[in-house]
C-alpha cells in the first residue's frame, strides 16, 4: 500500500508554463517531505524539501506548498523549460529516515 | 557537495552468478545508507536500510540471504546479489544520509546514479 499518493501520472506543459504535481499522505508521523527529479537511467536528485513548520518553500523556479491540515503538498515548477522534462517523485519520512515515495509524475515540457 | 557514487553503472551476468554493487559517499560520512530497486516506469522500492557496523534491516518480502548488504565504513556500503536470476534484473540505487551537521539534515538522502543489472 502506497503511503504517499501522487498525481497526475503524467503531464505535458508548454515552455514557460507552470507544472503542478500533487501529493497526499495519511501518516501523521511524517515530518520531512522532499521532492526528487529523475532523468532516464539516472538516480534521483534532491530538488527541494520542506518540513511541516512552514507552508511554503521556494528555491529558484521550484516551490513546495504544504497544507498540514489537509495532509497534502505540491510542487510547482514555474517557467517550465524543456530541460525540466523528467520524472518527479514526492516522498515523505518520519523520524526514522525511511522515505516513502509517490508513484512518480512524468513531466514533458514542449518547446 | 553530497555526492554518492555507485560502481558498476551497468552489469550483465549469467544466471546463477553473484554480483557486487558498491555505493560510496564521496564527500561526506554516512552512518545510514539505503538500497532501492526500481523497475521501468515505476517508483523506488526500499529494499534495506544499512547502518555502519551493524546488520542491515530488510523490508518485508526482501530475501536477506539473496541480497547481502555490508556497510563496513562510513563511506562504503555494498550490495551483493547472490545466485542472480533473470527476475533480479532491475535498476538498483543506493542513497546515503549525512551525519548531522554535514549539510541537509540527518534525514536528507542523496542518491547514487544507479546500477543497471541484467541477468541472462
């Protein structure tokens, strides 16, 4: 049973547009929520992460929004570029550091 | 900073042989390393958690006698797939968490580039 539900499975966005990926969880023990970017044949790379004490975190074109009461968090990719085309995974972990991953979202940015 | 390497990047072996995959944290020390496997177009599945100097903790359904994990130092963990069979063919990825104060948090995981195992 997947502890973190991620949607959509895939999305296509035009260059310059906004990509939005959503994740939801049930385990209230989760206190660390990272997002990873993975290119084909490569390992995941940490993109940005948030903890429950803040509702939003921004790093460059990437923003995490976090809603603790709804147990949801999302990744926004602003001004999407063709180089952002990749698979994005949300994840969550409690204090034992084991990550539970979402199913992944394949993002395609059309030039 | 926070670079994790894996070796080899790709390996092809015959059914019944054993394969060893190395995972190294290059610029930080890691008390905890994790091993995942990933099937095409699927998410990462945690196989085991490896702590330096102690036995690995395996996830439910993962055969510990088939997937031997050794974490001999703060920068090296190895995964040995014993008596490999075609169904073991997969993408194996390790990750490492830095000791506190070395960047990120103690629960930040940095991933290696992965090892593609093909068993014929």
